[in-house]
């Protein structure tokens, strides 16, 4: 038994910059699951709010999550560290990633992905990076290398992804979500740097250089 947060390596292939992704939510589903930071071995658990299961509503024309959704292991968005570009603090989670391949993944599956870019989603005043990547075994993987190639080979996909994140909380009575950089997806080099910085913060956490329990968070390491 291993922790999907701490025990799965960040990189599947360091030379090629291929990362591991832990699938939390398969495409087209709506129940919210996440790596549980507080429990021993950090299992993938239901995302609860006031002891109620959380779901994403269907916002026409979208149905559930548009992609396989998950996390990059051995990364952590430090809630006590203000990002110099977004000017907001981290959201106390592993980095999120949306995987845009054709196959509907299974929860708990570990995919090897190449990174194409990243969007800075601001969630209730916190930076919540959304990496975009593709399974290296997907038929489109050989054609997708960066955000521009996603726009070329998957027209409308970037715009619909941004739109989904903007509106998905409105049915729950909340306002439209906002983004840094006016919602622009940054390139893969920027995304690799985001991952590198989050990995450094995770290392500090796991080695005790940063406490794993404060008044802001409580993480089982």
C-alpha cells in the first residue's frame, strides 16, 4: 500500500520530462474525488463539504468533467507562499492536471503524461494551477507538443476548458471564477517551472523544513 501523494515518483522519465499523473476523476463523471491529504496514506476519497458529497453541476453544453482530472504526485501548492506572478497563495493541494487524451481513465490509474501548458485558476482567492497534459500513449500525443499545437489539432478545446472553469460554480449560487493572466494558458516551459517549484515545496514539507501541521493546514506525511 502506497500514498498517491508521496510515494509515486514525480517523473516517469526525467530525460524526456514525462510526469506521472494520478487520476482522481474520470472524464464525463461529476462526483468530486481528491487525494485525501489528512488521512494516513492519502487515499483518493470523496470530496466532502459539510459532510455532503460534492458534485460538479452540468452546465450546458458540458456534462461533468471534460477531461480526465487528477494530480501530479510529490507536488504541493504551499498556502503560506505568495506566488510572484499571481499575487495569491497556494491552495494547499497537489498540482491539478487535466489529461486530454481520448481514453476515459479509471480512478486511481497512474498515467504517464507530457505537459503542454498551464492555466492559473484563482479559486476563492488562492492560486489553483491547472496543468494540461496528454497520455504519452494517446494517438494524438505525437502531434501535441505545446498549447499552440493543442489549438491547432483540438480547435475550441482551450476555449471550452477556460469557459468550464469560469462557470461551473454558478449553478451553486457562486460568482464566475477568475484567472490570472486574463485566462491565458501559459506555455510548457512555464508549466515545467510551476511543477518544479511545487516539487520543491513538497520536499520541504516531507523533510520537515516546513511543518506539516499549522493553523492553515494539516497534512499526513
